[in-house]
């Protein structure tokens, strides 16, 4: 990450171009860990791959033999030690990231489109699941028990109405897919239903404390809180993204709602819920493309909550819209001609990661312009070469007494490189000691291209030695057996290594004769030894080395 003081503030703190892309199988959904150092992606074959976002290399791959269905959602725990994965085979799987082992697997009655771990615990045992055609439910990952949440105000007093639900063939009550999310600390669950209402529910007892009607009454497709919990984003079927400001105290939400309900006992149930809802959420801003009227895919906030981003749900285009919180459209990112299915904004940096229908992950980053004057205030940037005219005294010798004194920095003082400073971007940075930020690197398999080069080199060596195998034994020109196991081949890193082989008996005899008779026919023995080395195809010492001996 570049130093913040060097970045030009007038450039805008949002991504602009595709910096890189990641490819591993067919990826479907993505999620950053809390610090943005790791990126998890769920694949079409049921596996989950974790990328080290700093090196852009694969740090871990989680694979379950019991699951081969596409992953529908992926979620990190607060400390990054756990990952919750939902799949199209109706399963929820909780993984230990460090060990790469599955902790538990629960099969629901309906396919979970989205699953979120409870954000208030470092080792959560509860999760919120939003099935395809059932009400959102709280799932206990330890016991497997599920508790369905209410999805409409009519369930509170008069019970369900035929218009809001119908029976499936398997007897399960069916709903339009419903969006839901935890509040910042997980005390409440916010549910958006098919009637265009937001219900505020205490998930511990299932009580509905408030209701906020959405103008237009369209189906709510997505709901997500900003990282600081101050703003709630909703994406409705009327092609409008709405931002609501949260008016409740974040750590004491339940008590505040109970006090509001007690003060409004004179109203009937529905009116009281609406009155309490008006004191919970207030509409802050609306975002839409008034010209093309596109539907939105996977909208979310930036890490600091200053920007709102949404992907176009139109087929065949990879467009990402970025607004500031004031409602102004600041950028439209246009990618390849592939539909966008998921996206995420980096928790700290101005980076957006998007997933295409083909399973490729694109990394959008800021196109920084070099500002060298930021490093040296007296540095002057030139558009073209200019002739430099030196000052008259520029290269004059300066006496030692007039030289600038050095800094007073103590060079012998030890520098602390172990202590981690608290990050002001996170409100509870004291958790950084137990938080998992990086995974140890594991050796990767040889790239197929390197293996092909190895085999090609080996085959050439075999042809040169007239042998059927690079590691076989063959008869030399004098009938002696020669070992090719120490042939000059490429090592694992692709570096060519030349090794001296064991000389044949004939060469040893010549060496002995040379030692006994150094003065007789030195030239003939030297040329003879050279020809023998050439005749031996390099299976002895090289001619120059032999003659020197």
C-alpha cells in the first residue's frame, strides 16, 4: 500500500482500472477477512480457495469430499479463524482456517443463498441463513437447531396470510427469497421482506421490535450494514439502492427498542411498530441509474463507508457504479463482456474485487499518477529535456565548519519491529493479537510448463546418448557399462547443472600412463585423450581438464 501522505487527495479514493485478475477453477463468490489481507473465494466444484491478497498467491484450499455443489456464499468470522460456507446442496460448513479442517457440517431443508456468522464473537456458534424459499433462520452450529424468524407484520397478530406464503410439494412453507443481516454487534437482525418492509428482530426471542416501510413496496433483495454500523444499505426490486441512517445506540440497541415500545403502548401493534421504526432508521439517500434503469448486483459500502458501489445485473456486461455518500455518481468501471455475479470492496484500501460469470476474479485498483514533488518539495518535474545551467557557486568547496550538522538520531537504539500498532480504521484494534491476518506459505506443485521443459530436456539427452531412458545404463564405445543417473539435466528450479561423470576404464588407464611417462609423447596422449572424451559423448572428464592433469 502506498503511503497516505504521498497520495494526491484530489485524485479521489476509489478504484479506476483492472490491476490484476485471479484464476483458479470457476469462482462464484468472494469475501475479505476483516483486515483485507486474505481473500476467500467459493468455487463451482464445492471447494474454497484462500488467496494471500498481498502476494496474490494461494495460501490455502479447503475441500470437502462430501460437497461437490457450487458455493453460494462465504463468510469470515471476526478474528479470521473460521470460515462459514453455504452450498447449493443445502449444506452449511464451518472450517478452521489455520488447520484447513472442517469443524461441522449441517444440512438444511432448503438451499441457503446466503449465510453470515454472528459478528459479536471471535468463535461464533450462531449464524444467520437466508434460504431460497423459506424464512431466514438462526442456526446453532454446535447443535444444528434452527429457529425461523418472522418475515411479515401479519404473523405477529393475525397469523400468516395465503398471499404471503404457500405450501411446497414437500410440505415446507415457501416465501419469496428474503434478505437479512446482523447489526454491527449481532444484537439484532434486520429482515427485508417481499412487501417492501424492514423488520427489526431480536433473534434471541424472535420478537419483532420495529418495522420500517420502504417507499414503493418492492421486494428487498440485499441488505448490508456499513462497517461502523451507522448506515444500512438495501437493494430493492424497483432498481433503487437506499441508504438508511441507524439512529440506535450500537451497543444498547435492544434496551433502546424496549423503552420505545413501552412509551407507545397506546397504539395498536402495526402502528406502534411503524412509530418505533421511524426512530430506528431514517432514509438518508437513494441511488439509481435513471437512464438505463438497471437492476443492481451485490451492492455494498467501501471500507470507510464514504462510497457506495453496485454492479450491473445486466447480462453480458461487467459494469460497476461508484457513488459518494452524497448521492453523486463519481465513476463507472467497465470490464470485459462477462456478466458480474459478485463483488466486494477492500476493508482498508481503495480496491474493488469482482467476480465474472466465467469464474474469474478481477481486482480493480486506483490508477495512481506519479507525483515526485511529494517526496522532495524542491523537486521540479519537467515535461521535456532542458539544458541545465549551473549556479556560479554550486560546486564550490564548503569548509567543514559550515556544513550542515547531522541529525541527532541515536543509531544504536534498538528498533521495535514486533509490536503491532493499533489501526485507527478499526474501532476494536485490541483484538489484533489473536486475529488471523496471514497464513504460512505452502510449497506449490511444479508448473506444467516447467515439467514439460524437464521432460523435453531429458528426451534430448536420451537421444544424444542413444539410450531409451535418461536414467538407464548402456554400453560405452569400449563395451564398458556407463551410468547415466548423473546426467546434466535441469533441477527443480529449471537451472541447468553440469556434473562430472565417472570416467571409463580406458580414460583411467591413459591417466595412469601419463603419470608414469610424463615426458614421452605428451602431445599424442593429449590429443588421444581429447578424442576419447569426444568419442565418449561427454562421459568422462573434459579434454582441457584431463590434459591439465
